[in-house]
């Protein structure tokens, strides 16, 4: 599954969510995204999901990427999988057919904008 619109945490994206859900009194609406911490980002992702703007997918990352950084890495995955099993099967294929070792790659769940 390829999704073209990652969660960017931009001020425009945040404004759109809170305007569409008529929730401009939420603390995240007033707080600049440049000051958000991981709690704020997770809270925002939860709000996007509850509003029906996102779906859960699975991405393959280098094991050097921490799970809390999965949304803010410089080069996010280009391909996403519907299930964790599909992503793990792809890791198995990469280890067998490509130049990867066990432990080089990890699967993280994440939410993408529909």
C-alpha cells in the first residue's frame, strides 16, 4: 500500500483538523507545532484517527530509528503494509534476497492520512 500524504505536523495541517472538527479550543490548536513533544504528536495522531482522517499501517525502518522518532525521520518508508505480518514477511524477504542481516530492520505501526 502506498500512501502519498504523511503526517507532517505542519501548522496548516493542524489548523485544518481543528477547523474541520470545530475544536479550536483544544490546547494543541494554540500551541505552535515547533514546540510539540512526543506526547503532543501522539495526542494529535489520536485526534486525527478519531476524526477518521487516518488509517493504521506498518512501515519498515532501520533498527537505528527509535519508535518515538518514526514520524520525524528524514527519510520515512516509501511503502507501507496493511498488516504487521506483511511487513515482517518483507523483512524476511530482504534478509534472504538482499544484503540485510537479522536485526537491521524493524516494523513500527503508524498512522497515515487517508
